[in-house]
C-alpha cells in the first residue's frame, strides 16, 4: 500500500526542483506518521475502520499541495504539517461518506469500509475523521477554523447539488461544473490556501495559491471524468466505467446527452438506461470512447489546465511556483 502512495508522490514531484522534491518527501513522511497517529481510537472497531483508508495509501494530492504552497513562505513554520493532515483527513472522511451513497465495494484497491463493515460504521467513521480534522484545525487559529468550516459546508452543498440534479431549465453541463468546483475544487483550494497561510506567506500570495488550487482541483476532477471512460484497467485506482455503471453523469456523458445527432442515438439510449449489465456497459464504453464529446471534454480540461498555469505564473518566481505549475502536466498526463 505504501508503494502505491510512493508511486503517486513520485509522479507528482517528477518535475520539481530536486532539493524541493527531497524536502517535500521528508515532509510527507511526517504527514503520513501524523495521519496514522490522529486516527487512533480507544474503540477497536473504530480504530481499524478509521485507519483503513489511511493505510490504503493514495496520491496524497491535497497534503502535497499544502506542503508545496507552504514553500511559498516558511515551510518549517508551526502548523504546516497539521494543515496538510487536516485537508487529507477531510478528504478521507468524504470518501467514507461517498462510498455509502454510491454503494461502492472497492476504494483505492481495497474493500470499501461500508462493504467490509456496514454503512453505519462507514458513516460514523467519516464523522470521526471530520471531528479529528476540526480538532487539529482549532489549534491552527481562528482563520483556519473558519476556513475549514466553510469548506466543509461547500463540500456538502456540492454533494446535495449533485444528488438533486440540475434545476428545471438549468444547463446540465454548467450544473456539473459547479458541482465539480464545490465537491473537488473547494478542498484543493483550501489545501493550497492553508499551506501558504500557515507558512506566513503574504496575503496576496495566499489568495493566488487558493485560486490556483480551485482551478487545478476542477481540472483534477475533469480528468477523472475522462479516466472513467479511457482507462483500460484498474491501475488508476478506479475500475473503468464505474461512473457509467453507477449512473453518474460525468462531463463526456452530459455532452453526449445534450446532442441530438442521429448517429449518437444508440449511445444516448444506453446512457439513459441501466448499465449494470456487463455487455451493455462495454458497448456504451466503446461508443463513448469514439464519440466527439471526448474531444470536447479534453478541450475543456486543457483550457482548465491553461488557466491553472496562468494563475501559477502570478506567484513569486522560484522552485515552489515551478512545482505547482508542473502539477498541471501531471493532471493532463493522467488521461493518457
């Protein structure tokens, strides 16, 4: 499990200045130890459930972003490590809740908590991780506490919006992009903001880092939308066609459904129906992979990545800015 995390970390830091990359790797080791420390509980079942996804690894994209942003100021300042831990705990908590809502069986290559235990245990474990994150945030000061609370509220609003679907007359693509911003962009923005804030970076730098996080976070999710379609194996940590099977309408799907060309009639029929049956799912994937909507979705992702680079260029010149900018290449590379 640790090897998977290391693989993701290596890809994320591949283009970084060697000295900066080495420093961030050391900091990530500290974050990893701190994560395992703060999920401990006196109750054996809760302790096991809370550590389940921590031990499963992952890219640690959010703590990595917090640590890189901290190098825009004093990266050794008190609170930087806990800021990185807070954003990962918050992310992990949402995954426990997401798996219950999605009735998922697998998460990060391991059995999901709701499948291994029960929905109740998974929900309560997510609540426990939110509580741990809030406790740590309280030690970072009032501004950080407000930021964490507002981010949590925005995450919930995004999830509710996704669950409710677009309002009558609302553009489904615009609705999806707002959900993406709220569910993914918000926490990644907070990761960059909190890292820079705890490092004592100037206020304008903190704001710019937060804007970068919002845009790169949106790009990250849009790349996930594409990965669900183009991935040929579970190596990405996600089984191909998972969103399609579960009826989740990602950007390429919404673009197809918005059209009315006769050549796409069969694909629209499939996308509007039950895709839990393997043969129908395979047909939908094949048709969607060859559809022009994929090019439109890729263009949207490229535009988002370009915007992220432009925002990063406003940061002070140096290895931290260069490393943040290079994250856009990582996000694009994920889609092949």
